[in-house]
C-alpha cells in the first residue's frame, strides 16, 4: 500500500475530501514525541524514531483506516535540560499547539482523533489537549501512548514476558527502548556503550519499573536521579525482544484504532 494512503499530509486536498467523506471514516492520529537524552548509546531522537516507525507500520497495515499526521517533534522536557541537546517546550504552549493541531483536523469533518504520545512527560499534556478538542468541537478525541516504556497498558503482558533484565530494567533508554531501536534503526544504537542503571527509588507505592504501576506520579529533575540518562537495563536489550514488542504493538494498535472509531457521537442534553 502506498504511503499516500496513510500519511495525512501526503494527500491532496481532493483526496483529503474523499477520506473525510468515506464511511467508515479513517481515524486520524496526531503524534507528539520529544528530543531528549537517551543515555550514551541512543540518539536524542529516540522517542520520535520509535513513534514514527510504529505509526508508519500501523498506517500501512490499517489499509485506509488510519491517517497519520507528521510527528510534533518536541514536548514537555524542561526536566531533561541538564543533558546537552534536549529541546523543551513549556506546558501551556504544548497544550495549545497540540490541541490546535487536532482542532484543525476536527474542523475539516474528521470525527475520531487519537493523540498518540511517544514521550513519558507528554502524557498529561496529551490528555488535557484531547479534552480540549472534545469540548471545543464535539468530536471523539482520545490520548494514548504507543511507547511501552512510558505506558505499558497496550502491551504489558508481552513487555513483562519477554524481558531479560528483570525488575527495574524498563524505565527510560532502557531494555525496551534500546530493543525497539535495535529493531528499527540498529545503525543508531551503540550497544558497546549501553549501560545498566537499576536502583532507582522503590517504595511501597512508587517505583521506576514501568510495567509495575505506581500509585502516584512524580517527576524530578532528571540529573538528580539518573547518572547517564538511563533508567533500566539497556545492556539486556536484544533485537528479538524489539521485534516482538514492535509486532505486538503494531498489531494491537491497529485493533485499537478499529475499536476506537466505533465509539458513537451521542447528542448532548441540556438539563437546565
Ligand atoms: Zn524515550
């Protein structure tokens, strides 16, 4: 299937009009990632690389059921600015930029929009932006995260079953993200520099191992708890794990998209 079928911005406006008129209508994905340190062994583009690769494959496999916007490359990242290269956008600008992007899509007549996050700290931004889109336009707009090191809900069973690093191996620039990069862009991974940095806070209600949910969320300045920008065991990453996680993510995300677009838009009722 040609790329023009799934890349939102590669359609002509006439093709876009046809996509809007099609029934069932495609879901539109609005991706947002980050440029931030990912340890000594991965490029600072890692979150965007994983997001782009997964969504491209989802777009191909969804066969017209999914249109993917270009990734918004920068997100909420001030807490990473102690590491050279990170780009940080403030909270209000992130929410405004993301919601206005999605609202533009909705104004053309698309009814089901998914904000797709690839970077942990964008999660609350994505949720708020999605809410803003619903309130402003009445369409169905949700937020989800495709990066399993950030939010493993979609693939947690596979994430847990396949890892070799054990407790604490998955957090950031970790066993999972390194494995995904070994699958997607192996030439950008320097495995000889891949560290193991376990030993983050593990309390009764809070931990740094992402497959195990914490009861509260809290984000410190990154340089106060991670030595090299890694939380987890990057040295345990294998291409086999990356291939398995990539496949299960794509398979389930396409399924999620097809479920998502069945959510009906009901009429509001004014009870005043
Ligand atoms: Zn990342």
